[in-house]
C-alpha cells in the first residue's frame, strides 16, 4: 500500500498585494491576542479560582475554537471568566473566551472574513482564466505526456540494454538474444534471464512456427515473446537483449510492422456462458479467422509520412490441439493452421504437445519447428530440468513425468513410477525410441555449442595475437626510423670532423640499425609462413573471401572480406574490413591485398 498524501494550496501573497496586507494584519492581530492571552492566564483571579475549586492546575488550558482563543476551565467558574464558546462532551469543562479578548477576537474574525471573500474572488478569476485557456493547457499537457513517454522509453532502453530494431514491411521478426522484460524486471535480474532467439520468416520463408518441448520449459514464454516484441516495436519501445550477447554489433534486430497481434492463450472456459475448454479455444480461433479474413491482401495502411504498410497479422496460439481427443485435436489444429496460412499476411506462432502437429514442418514448407531444451544432466539424474533455450529446426518431447516430479507439494514417488511403467508399456517402445533420438539430438546440439564457443575463443585469441604482432612491428619500425634519421644527421656532421674514429663508429652503428630494420620489415615473410601470399594481378577473387590489407593507410594490416556485389572497376576490388560495424571500402588495386 502507498501512503496517502494531502496538500494545502495557498494563494501567493507576492502576486496579490491586497491579500498580502490582510495577511499581515492577521499576523499582527494574532501576535497581539497571544500576548494578551498570556497575561489573562496569569491573572490571579482565574488561577486562584481554578485551583481553589478544581484542585488541578492542568485543568486550565488554552486553545482555539472556531477561530476564537478560549481557555478550558471547570464549568463552575466559567461564567466568571468570560463568554462560553463551547462545552466538552461530558459537560464538566467549558471553553471560555476571556472578556478582555472578545473585542480583539471580533476584529480578527472581521479580517479573516475579508480575507476569505478576497480569496474567493481571486480564485473565481483564476478559474475563468483557466477555462478560457483550457485548449492551450490541454495541448501543453499532451505535449508534456508525450515527452514524458519518450523519456520513459529511453530510460527503459538504457536499463534493459534496449536495441532499436529495423522495421520492414514483410512480416518478419529476427531478434537474437531477446530478454523477456517481465523476467528481467523481477528480483532475479537481467543477467540471470536465459535469452532466446525469436525468428519468423517473411514472405519467402516459413510463415508458421510450431514450438514443442517439455512442460514448464518455456514454450508459452517464447510464444509471448514474439507478440511482446512486435507490440514494443510498434509503439517505439527498445527491444531488450542480453548484455553478454555474442552477436556482433553489425547484426541488427528486425521486427516488421504488424497491424494486429491476435492471441489465444490460456483456458477461456466459461461456466456461465456454457463454454468448455475446447469450445472456448475454437471460438477464439474462429474469431481470429474472421478478423484476418476481413483484411484484403491488397489493403495497406497509409502513414503521415506517406509510408505504405501492409496489414500483417501476428497470430499466437497456445496449446493447439489440446482439450479433446488427441487425434481429433490434431486434425482440428492442422486445419485451422492451414486456413490461416491461406492469407498471405498471416504469421503464426503456435505451441503444442501433439505429435502430428510437431511434424508438420517435415511435410509442408510453410511450417518451421522449434523446441525448448532440457539442461545437460548426468546419467544418475532421473529427470532433467528445463534449460529455457529455444532451438530451431527440432522437435521436443513433452517430458510430462519430469514436470510431475517438480510439483509443489510433490507427488508421491510411486505415482510417478507407476506412470512411467504405464507410459513405456503402452507405446510398444515407440515413445522410448523417439525420446532417445530427441535426447541424442540435444546432446549433439550441446556439443556443437561448446565447439562453437571454443572456436570463437580461438578466433578472438588469434586476432588479438595478430594485432599485437602488427602493432609491435609498427612500433619497432617507427623507433628505428627515428634512430636512423638521428644517426644520418650525426653522420653528415662528422663527415667534416678530423676524428676518423668517431666517423667510423657512427657509420658502423648506422649499418647495424639498417640491418635490424630490414629484419623487422620482413613481416611479409612471417605472414607467408602462416599460409598468406601476395595476390597477383591475374588472380580472380570470390565473394566472401578473407584477405589482409597491406596497402599503406589507415586499413593497413587489417583483415577484410571480399564483396563482389558492388559495381566497381575491373582493376579494383571491394572489401569490408572486419571491425564489426560493417564499413565497406573499395580497394585501390590488387597489389594492396593478401
């Protein structure tokens, strides 16, 4: 709960001189009454009478009642002190305004009434001014809200390592190492969230993605990540990605514009409406089909900047094919997917446990498959935990028994054991065979990931060593060049010197330095030992070939990739230095490359 705060607003005295004068009069009058009040309390008649008849000095107190300064004294002496302004609930104490203060109290009341009247008049004038300026105030508030929203989006992007995606018009999503902001915003922190790649092809690829895998493995989170990223891109919020991403900086996230994000997630059964779980899902799918059928393929959106956008629809379907007989559910699910894919602007992400729907990508190019993985475990582990990683091009088993083992409170062991016996006995070994294949594929993928990371580390080490060697060679060359120039000056000065010994020493030193410099400059020979050679004039380059630039200039010694896409002269070649930000340059000839 949040604490409730209240605020008291007062008109500024410096803006209204007449109000300032009245407030000064009120302050002076209060000060005068306070001084007089102290004198009245010290009068022997009040104190002695109060002590004599009540016996307690604390019974005589001063306070304010309706703007009047009063003293609380016993009822039996109240009429002797002044005018009674109030009585306590029990009736034994009276609040009396001393006779000496009545005239000053009346003057103070008049000042306050005048102040109140003036404040009401000023307030009414201010209200009229606000009403006349309401359109301008509303416009200013709208501008302030927009600026506040922009800063909030920027702050979110800075906090969540946000990436500004490229927005296209093909209904494509491609984001590497996406971080779900809800998980990152929890106490676990952004560094502990497992990133996933979210990819759906555009017009020329698979327009539907079927996600399978173990229960509780992150299928629905992956499903929602697609919709969340599309909505965030649509309203201009940076897309959170992992800070430790291995993706190079020249890999740009892409999330195309989706006019609609249509979702069927969760159990929508309604007892009051007579909808079962299956009927609620079918009704939702029917609504989605009705929605996308209302959009014509050639219908586009026209933006304020004359940009034409196709009305693509991103459709998210969770647990497709469930809620009824597995065979009938799979048939219904496939027919629904095929109907939705008849509309070219549809992009579908669906999760399922149905074996028939998992294998759609093997028979239909419009479908792609992906699965969430389990952690790499040991043979002693009975059930593996989800790894929450999404891998494309594979299907995954549901591993229901593994999910059952993580129940809170836990299921009895004999229940899970009995379920395992029934599962293995009822499938004639087919289920075990498929699970073994799936486990083998997972192990191969994990080994491939380890090998890829090792290769990347070796590549990074090689690049660092090469750069260090080139930098060291350049430093030695510059150092020897300075020494050579200095000795040349000394050599010229000593030519006229009578001391032949000094002349010979300098000459020998200059000869030795030039010899060492010659050795340092033999980096070309070292590169040749590494399998590199100078390109001849007649050499025909291939697209994507890796070269090293040796031409003098800012790119000297850097690796580059040959690109044959650009239209350049025959005696030149276009290369892209491997700095990670995709800068292209045209080489000035073939003699500058290895």
